């Protein structure tokens, strides 16, 4: 499930997004701020996974799942945080 929760990025003088990618940011699965500058196909999670051992990456995913679940009611909206927690749980399961 893709969740588009806000418009970000380059805006014109009326505050409208200049590029479709900026208008349709998926804050749960592929947030624009996690993509390498000038390398839009590489996301931070991929670089982290490449830098860590399998066991370290699983711990990273588990920790982030706990973090997003823990603060679900305190930061942004509950649904987005719980979807992000599920995303990290799915990453953890995929890495087993």
C-alpha cells in the first residue's frame, strides 16, 4: 500500500510541485529524502544493508520497527508510523 501524505520538493510561485516525484512522495515505502542526491535509484536502506552484515541489518530493522511502534501516537499521524513499523518488519522478514 502506498501512502502519499504530503507534497514536498521544488514548488512554483503558487506553491505547486514542479515535478511529479515531488507531488507524489510515498513517505512510507520510498520517501524522497532517503534517496541519494543525483542517484534517485539508490535509497539509504540499500546502502545501509550493503554496509552491514546480515545479522546487523536484521537488528537495524528490528530496532526501527520498535521505534516506529513505540512513538506511533507521538509523532506525525499514527497510521503512517504503524505502516513504517510494518515496512521495517517486512524488511526484517525478507532478510531472514
